């Protein structure tokens, strides 16, 4: 499935499941109604920052917008083959994220990111219904990560644990792409 169509269908399904109009989601997220409409129709490739605002307003993780099979009547498979893992490229920074986790309902989500050198992505503090914790395990390269007032330089093998209740920024100051694994846990989690 085309990644923009996957994001479009997930965003629409989550919005409808919560009984939100385009206007209500726009007000909650700070994203324009017309932009949300374009994304839901698969006519716009939103940036990571915009998708994070929408996910926060819907009370889900950003990774949830990339989960295939969540809205199908049959239960999703607990296995996610590498060939079927959704891959998305942020049009603003060029970072590439691969949704590793299967669509089966679980509080843990795994995402692989390849982040280009010299790029930065910043996520605003978004009020979320759930408490989201993440760990970033840097596999290759170097990354600068800030959360709130704290800053860290990560090198290959380092692992950082942060909560998604604050302003978070990722930057690759190196000359080569950085590759890292993000583990996300959502609390409370209701099955």
C-alpha cells in the first residue's frame, strides 16, 4: 500500500472513531482544516511535525499513523514481514522511518529511523491523553537529542530514555546518516 494512502486511511479512521469533525481536529492540533483534508485524501505528504501534532490531538503516537491493518475486521497478524513494513520519508528533513511493529494491539511500538546528516526535526509539546515513553538506541552515526531543557549527544551504542510530554528535537550534526531504533510504550494501555 502507498504510504500516503496508509496515513490517509489511518488518520481518517482515528478521527471518525473519536467523533471529531475536520474543524474540531484542526482546533485541537493547530493544523489547518484544509491541510488535514488534503492528508486524509492522500493528496499531501505531511511533515513529521504536522503528523505528530495530529497524532497528539488524536491521543495516539506518531507511529500509530503508520500501522497497517488496524481498521480491518479480521485480527491483524502478530508477524510483520520486513517486506511489508511501512516506510515513510519526511518531506522536510528527508529522514526515513520504518514501522517495524506488527499491527497487533500492543503497548510497545518499534520504529527504525535513518536520519540524514545536517538535518533537524523538532516536535512541539503536545498534550496527549496517554503517557508515552520512548527509548532511542543509536545504532550508527551521531545524534543530538533535546527534551525540554536537557540535551544529549548520542553516539553509536548509546540509549536514551525520554517521555513525550515535552518539546523534543532531533539533529544529526555528523557527516553521515544516523540510524537508530525507537521503542515507544504507551501508558495506560487499554486492549
